[in-house]
């Protein structure tokens, strides 16, 4: 889980909002993984089911821990 910095309430609003959105996305991915459900996204003009593992791979490569 993303740990907020100690001065989180002193950050600009857009930074605080991005941190909150990233935490919500991480939580949604974990909930779908626990239930064994895909995530649904809009791609190339249509809704497609994407396995949660695809999101986890992207998240690991972005954070450098994978």
C-alpha cells in the first residue's frame, strides 16, 4: 500500500488528489484479485475485460519492485 508522507495535508491539492486516486485504484485491483474477477476498461472504442495480473505487472514495473 502507498504510504503517505507525514506532510500530506501540506501538499498541493492536485498532489493529494492523485495520491488518493492511486490508493483507490490499488484497492480496487486488490478487491478484484481476491474475488478472481477481471477489471473492465475502455480500450480502442470498446469495453474489454483485463485480467488483474496485467494491472499488477504494470504496477510492479512502475514502482520498480517487479
